[in-house]
């Protein structure tokens, strides 16, 4: 696939590395061309640094890997309001939460993914990759670690399949929770996890393990 990444931080680097390793064509664009060039050089494997508009043009999927308060800015640089992302799976891993507390900073009843959909008309927004730190995706699939479940929400079935395939490419297991009408619930989970972690608790210990369903003979 031809993958565009908007952003130059830790998650952009981790998923960019994983997807380029899996054989995808990756282009990175950010608010700083210098940072985009440095990231592309560091990732190697043919990863290129381009302007934000070029990073989203003709891509099979685009990752929006910026802090939540930088979303409007980078989408503006990418020309999202002009329809540059129309028909494109747009992966939203953002967490609009208070640092160290986990409380959502979006308005009641609002979701960050819904806000992004409004800023990028026609894009097929998929919430995904927002529950694990970036270094979770820097290990080669099959390297002995249990696959992380990539919970996701989105309204377009084809976009969900694309993002699911990209999750598998970095060792994840895609799990669709529902459409964007349920995405705030998924964003609240991130706040729950972040709040527990900063309070000194292992979030895994707060979620009961459910036995795997028995396999019929």
C-alpha cells in the first residue's frame, strides 16, 4: 500500500518503521519539513519526506500522528477542507485527554474522531492505535510478544479492512468495536488507561480476563 503519515513524532516513527518493514511505500509530511526529512532518513527503506498535501495525495491510507491540539493545523496544511482526503482511510490515534489525569478534553457528547471527520470532509475516519505507547509497535511481528489488540471504530467497512491489515503488519490483532457513533466510548477507554497508569496502577490489572470461547469439535 501507499501510506501517508502526517506527523514526525514517536508514533509516526514506530508505525512508519513497521509499515516500511512490511513492504509498504511510506511518505512522511509534517508541520516541519526539516523534522520530516530527519525522520525519513532515520527510517530508511525508501521512506520519503514530502509536503503535507503530497503526503495525503493518492494514498491507500493516511495516519494522523500528531498531538490532538495540532490536528486542525496539520489537516489545514494537507488541504483537508478542500477534500484532499475524500475517500481515504484516515487513521486517528489521537488522545484529547488531560495529561496525567485522563479526563477527556472534548465537549460532552463530542469525540475527537468526529471532530477530525468534520475537518476532513469525505475522509473515512478510523479510530485506532490510541491505547498503546508508540514503542509497542517497534518490535517485529512474531518476535515472541503476544499480539496487542487494536480496538477500532469506523463507519466504512473497506477502511476498517485496510486499517486492520495495517494493524496485523505491526503484530496487532484488529477488533472493530463499532461505528463512529461508539467512538467516544473508545476514547474514554484511553482516558481510563492513562489515568490508572499515572496513578501508579497497571491498567491490565483493572480489566478482568475473559476465558477464550471453547472450540467446537
